C-alpha cells in the first residue's frame, strides 16, 4: 500500500506531536488535527484533481 504525500505529512505531524509530550505544542496538535480533518472531508482528493 502506497501513501500519498498528505498521508505521510499527517503521520510525520503526529509523530512530532507525540515526541513533544514533555513539552507539549498546541501548534503541532492543531496542525495534525487540521491535516486529519482535511483528509476526512476529502479536501486532499480535490487538491490532487486540480493538479
């Protein structure tokens, strides 16, 4: 199974957020949640079609 660039970006954002547990970053959490929501809403597919 191949991952899209957005999926890879989401995984990396989640990993970065989890690494920052001892120094939590609201920005990292927001970024990961935003990527997830966009993927769930299908915005990624729309962006891919435009290219």
